[in-house]
């Protein structure tokens, strides 16, 4: 696996017409992050709100975790809505910010994790969210999640 990665990244590039390797890849600059974590967070919050997610909680992880800067937790009323919220969010991230978010759990629709780099999103069915209580683990001490309306 490491050798294939090295070959793909350093030793060759493909001819667009044939798809075959044609020689050394020119030096290319390291990829740069186009959007700040705050911009990604704003898009995530707007997207889940537009799709009628409930009980949206934003958690600032900066200085507490190296995994991401922010975590967003929200609920959908059904498995179908959870999957829909997640799919639309992934589509918006790709269309508006060119972020290919990784997604886990969409098939069952109980709990979907969307990894958008500096922002991690959890979309739950309410019963599953109550069972796992991620907010309890990540919210600062003394902070409580507001009760759903």
C-alpha cells in the first residue's frame, strides 16, 4: 500500500488520453486548506438548520482535542430524515467548499457521522442520541444540553 501511494504521488502521472503512467510527476505545492474551520462550521449549521434538524448543539473542541476544531450534534425525527440531513450536508460541503466529507452510518440512519476535517458532525435519531449522550462527554463541565422543544 505504501509503495503504491509513493508511486502515485511521486514517480508518475497519467496521460489523460490513455490513463497510462508517462513519467515523473512535476513538483506540486502541498495542498492548502481553502476554508477556515469557522467557515465550514457556519455552512454545517446552516445546512442542518435548513433541513429541519432538531436540538442542534455546537461544541468548541479547540485546545481540547486534536481531532477537530468543532463538533456539531443534532437529531432527525426518523431514520429517513437522519440520512437525508447527512446526505444533503455532504453534498453542500462538496458543492460549496469542495470538501469531500467522509460519512459513516448512513445505511442504518440511526447515527450518521460526517467528518468534514476540522468539523465533525453527528446526526442521530433522538433515542440513539439519548443513549450515547455525546454532549455529556464533550460539553464543558456545568453546561447542559437544552431540552428539545
